[in-house]
């Protein structure tokens, strides 16, 4: 099994690429806006990203699910009932998927948001028992998700959902199960997350006071003041619900798939081979090539070269 946590420094956003190099397949969980890291890691390990899973509709960062889908055709998945309006697939409670020796099982854990989920991860090459759980924004390291982001009118329902998710779902899992959340220190999706980016179920139950409360005490604690909800959260939630626009304009540098390169050529683009800092192109001067080069590049690691797509400069805006 291949497993790697990706961190967005300063924002506390944590995402994951999980797969099986032997089966040449991988998935990404809670992708950040810039998806190049996932593409590079998948390519380096000989895997194709086929699935994208969102543990919930995020409020603090714009998702990269649409961009990643546009780059490799991966399908986007949410827990059933999630109110997203763009094309996507749904997973159901208890459903499993396998990526070679990697098995994922999807568990409903509402509370931070009404349709949130956690994902149990098993490396079947080593054991049939789960190794870790991706808890989304339900359980953090040293903290728990805040239940107020869905709106004041749902705060009591969300508080009860959060209690049940933490105490009856995650809290009953094996103590040695590793915990990997969707956020860490720096995020406003909780109140006091640890700087450590992973933990275990057992350590959190012993060291997190919010996991030692009665239901009434928990409800009272959740009615306390949370950090002010940034105004940007409403816009980000709306964007993530209805689909994030693609990064298809300059100035950016991004990889293109062979199919995307072919499509650009069919539209009249010129392809340049760039090696050792030189443009090799017969029909244009070096100066005109530089002036007309669009900011889209594709690297080919096996040949140690780069290819640039040339279009009209007036399209780079």
C-alpha cells in the first residue's frame, strides 16, 4: 500500500494520496486546490489516480476535485445525500472499495457537517484489520470538529450527531487504529488542534477531554463560543457545493496529459521540445517562441525533457 499525507502550510489543510503501486491505481482524499503534488506522486510511483473522495463539503479551502478530474478523468465521490450540484458519485454507509492491496471502507460520521464521512484504510497485504482511519473534520488531533458551521438552526442536531459519531462510531474502534484528520494546527474548523498531524484512537480517548464527557456535558460544551466564522466560509462552501472553476488560464504552469496535448495540437497549437534551456523549433525564432509561449507545460521524466504548448499570447490572460 502507498500512503502519503500532503500538508498546506499555514492553513492546516491535510489531504491524502492512497494507492497500490502493484495494481497501478490510486485515489486522493480531500484534495487541495493545487493538484500537482498528487499528479507527481502518482506518476513517480507508477499509479493512475482513478478516484477522488471528499470527506465533506469544506468551508475553509477551495477543493481541487474538479481540477484533478479534468486532468486525469478521475471520478468524484461524496457520502450519499451530500447536497453537491455537479456530477459526482455517491458512497453508502459501510461500502468498501479496493485499490489493489488497499481497501477503503466508508463510515458516516456527521456532526461537523450533516453528510460527513470517515474512511477506514486497510493494507490487505499485511492484515485484514484496518490500519488507520481518515476522520475528516470529525476528530482532530487534540480537538474535535465544530458543529456550528451548518448554521445556528442545526446546532442542536449537529451537536448530537457529532457526539454519536465521536463516541459511538470512532470511539468504539480499536485503540491502536491510527487517526489522520483533514485539518491540523492553523485551521478554524476546530478550537485547539495539535501541531501533530496524526494520532491514534486510544491516545485521543485518553488525552482529549472532549472525548470524556457525558452527553449533557458534551452538549453544554458545544454551546460555548467558537472562533468567529470567517466571512469567506460562506463563499467557499457555495463554491465547493456547486463546482470549482478550472485553472485553465494563465499565469499557471501545469502538467498536461497526452490526450490534452493531442487536443491542443488539433486546435492548432505548436509543440516545442525544451531541453537544457533551449527552444528547438523550426518554424519560429527563439524570440517569437518565448513571446508566444502559453504557461502550460508537460514534463516527461523518462526522457529528462519538457514540452511546451505554444498558443497566441493574447489568450494568456
